[in-house]
C-alpha cells in the first residue's frame, strides 16, 4: 500500500494536556471525524482520508496518550479517553453537525460521544471492527481469548505490553494482511518506553467481557440503546471478510436487529485493522454514504 502524503499535526490544548490531529479539506466544509483504536493513531486513516473527498473537512485526532498527543498522568480508562475527546471536540468543533467514523475503540468512543450529545449534533455514524455491545469470553476466538486473559492478568499484562510492546510488535502486524516496515515504525514511534505504553495495556483491560469492567459495560449498553433509539441518525456498518472477532456474523446479525437506520456494507478481505488493508474500499464506502446523507 502506498502511503499518502501526510499533512502536519495540529496541536490543541485540552484539559491538562494536548491532543494532536491531522486535517484535510476546507475549513468550512461538513466535518467528518475519524477515530482510531488500540494501538494505532491518526496514521491509520492516512490512505482513507483522500478517498472520502475534498468537499468535507476531514479530521483525525490522536487519542490522549497515543500518537502525537500528550501523555498525562491519568489511568487511561474509557472514561478518561471520552473526557479528553469531548474536550477536544468542544475546542475544535464547538458547533455544527458532525459525522463520526470509528474503528476499534474509536468506534466505541464515537457512539459514546453521540449518545451523550443526544444526537443533536450527530449527522451520522460509520463504524468498522468496533464494540457494538458487550461480549462474552465464549464468543472470542480461542487464541484471542487466551491473549486477552494474559493481558488482564496482573504482572503478565505488564510484561507483555509494557516490556515486550506486544501490541505493536506482534498484534498489529498479525491483524493486517501486510504492513510495511516504515508503517510499523510510525506506529512504534509514540511508544519508546514501557511507561509510554500504559494506554495500550489499559485498553486491553477495558474490553467489555462477561460484565467486566462494569462501568465500561454500562457505557457500552447505554450507547447501544441509543444506537437503536436514534432513528433520525443514519448509521453505516462496514464489514470485512473473514467475519470474526468484533465483526463476527453473530455481531453483524445483532446489529441488523438492534441498530436503527443502519446500512451494512462489505468492504472486502481484511484483518481487524482494516483501514490498513482496504483503505480505498473504506474511503469509497464512506464517501458514497456521505453523498446519500447530503
């Protein structure tokens, strides 16, 4: 995959730290915000943003503690990320309608923000490989269940993620069809030390599994209800082949039954980090959907 030209990172003071973001398109265009997950950054969207089209203002922030954003001394719980994201949205996009596009934890944060805003500012939500509902251990692929049990085990998770940097060095390459060495370097750069890798470990421990952590499960259930009730907000769910994990056939069927105003669009063969594998297909799916919204 050829890497597109990357514009400069914009830096915005947020709470006690700062969030960086990449931006393309006219400043007065309709806003589309692209949210990444673990262990990536705004770099994930580099080949998607140009395909979406120049008519929109496309913004891709780095979540707090990730990418080029600040690394304050916080716990990096879901609630922390949501708080910093909300402050960034208020600073950068204080008014007007917003379309949210989310992958992995970025999709969860998108739904959470939309539910808390009440839908008044949300023109649409597009999701891929994300948390639509809490899951059970029994639903996970055995290898993934074993890995996440290890991440959640005190001492073991620290060794795997903080010391060995497993999310970047092993999980990320394994969850893509192919990842060029210079692209892996870009994902590796924000995490040079064990301390800098704390957000990745905490994300692994936030996974809403079998009712735990209870506060995360509650937020996922709350935004899941909103996704069903907000019939006025168009929603797009992009799916990949093979359908497993967060995008399993069971999850897709649940979404079609419980999420209102939903379009389901396949984007081709890809791993979990689909924007690395099929960026043109994702960009075109979002672009076509946006044209319908307009």
